[in-house]
C-alpha cells in the first residue's frame, strides 16, 4: 500500500515538476523559517533566567513629572543605593552599576582599549549569581583597588599564568590587583562585561556627583522574601525627598527578569521588545 502511494506521488511530481518544485521549496522554507523563529523566541524568553534570585531582583526607575506628562527613565541618583539599603528594611541588598567608559588596560608590553568594564558595588556577586572561577564572591570587590576579569580577559593579559594576586594598570596611572576570575557572562544576560571594578572607581570620573538630582546610573535592589514592591516604591521615593525636597519624581521598582523584553523609557508606556516576539510568533 505504502509503496503504491509513493509511486503515485512520484509520478505526480514528475508530471508537474514546476508546481511540485514550488510547493516543496515553499514548504521547506516555511518550516525552516518557523524553526529558526522558534529558536530565537525561545532564546529571547530565556534572558536572565539563570539568576538564582531573579524573581526578587528589581531595577529602580523613575517617573519624572512634567507639565506635558510623565517621562520614564531607568537611571537613579549616584548616592541612592546604599542609603536605600540602610533605611528600607525590605531591601536586603543594593548594587549600583554603570559602564566605566573606554579604558586603557596595560600589563607589561600588552596594552588594549577595553569598553566592557562595569563599575559595581561590592554586593554584585551576592545579588547576581554569575560564576566565579577564582575569588570569594563575598569579598572579591571589597578593596577599592581590586578588579575581577573574565577568563577570556585573564588569558588575553596573563596568558597561562594565574592572574589572581597580580596587578594590571588602567589608563597609565591606577594599578589594580586581580582578586577574582569569572566565567564569561552568558549571551542571554542583561550585563555583558569582561571586567568589574569597584564603584569607587567612578569617583575619579568627571561625571560623578553626590547630588541627588543627578541621575546617571542604574541601581538594583534585592528584596527580602515576601516584600511588597508597591510599598517599597513609596519608601524609596520618601528617602529621595529627604535629600531632594523639591523633586516631583516618583521612584518605582521594575522586575529584573522583565528588563530585556518589557523595559521602556520616555513619554507614554510603549510595549517594549515583547512586541517583536508577538510579531515573529504570528509570522511563524
């Protein structure tokens, strides 16, 4: 029976070669396209899912009130994170994070400009479960002159040597000691860095400010289990008003696991990158 059906099918194809070619090719392209779109959608939905405390992590964001509406931004005042941690019981930990700019790294005769440098608070590895190959995640960034680098960067500058305990120079001036080596951050991660330096590094930059009305960095918080983010919003705003009484800005917590697909900025509240997921899923 099956052999007979196959013969009939092959005869039909041979008699209508052009139509059969178009049909089979179209089917193959359609199936391949659906598979590739499915793989892409799966990857997009997996962002930051590897983080152990992902459901308790939030980015602090701002609703700035103007006469023509609310303008949403994803940055916060420079000194805010540690103060929020100190004054708000629901905040288990806080971490300020910003790109440190394009820096010149030098180790002996090797010198390269590096742009993948994050300045972070010492709580970084306690809040975000990125893997350390060497170093104590509790203390690895405690020293203002410490630095953590990825395994790829360690090989780039130190070759086969163990870099921990050795020094590397930044911008032909400051010398930092390597205190840890981390695995390369996953491709589906909000953060992408080859180096981590203590947040103190930014105090040497021209754009650092202790002014509570200067918003330039991202601040993340880890809430204690069972905490209500909406109540924390009000407390965060109240703390800022203590330091900047004239502000009309409201501070809100945004779930970290939603940043990749739902993050937004500006006037209004656009759908974010999730819209692309809906579109391509419909196409598939």
